[in-house]
C-alpha cells in the first residue's frame, strides 16, 4: 500500500512540472532535469513524495542555474 501511495504522489508532482512546461510550449527548455535544459528546481528539507506539504517550506529555489 505504501508503494502505491508513493507512486500516486509522484504522479501528482509530474503534472506540476513537466506537463505544465509542455503545455506552455517550453518543455524542451525546462520542466525536468536533463542535459541542456535550464536548471530550474527547488530544494526541500523533506521528501515531497512522502509529504506534499513539504512543498510549502522551500529551502532553495534555483532558476536558470542561479539561487
């Protein structure tokens, strides 16, 4: 059951990242971490796959490779 819940949370985060970038027409530039893409990401103290509320307490925001 816990494995299922972790997978379900992963699929809640995916539309908020890669899918939104694709819909905005910038999926080839950002939305996921891959070589050649803009370094846009957040850092949290806890694992958001275990607790989505962790996303309300960001430790670091990186946009275009700069914090």
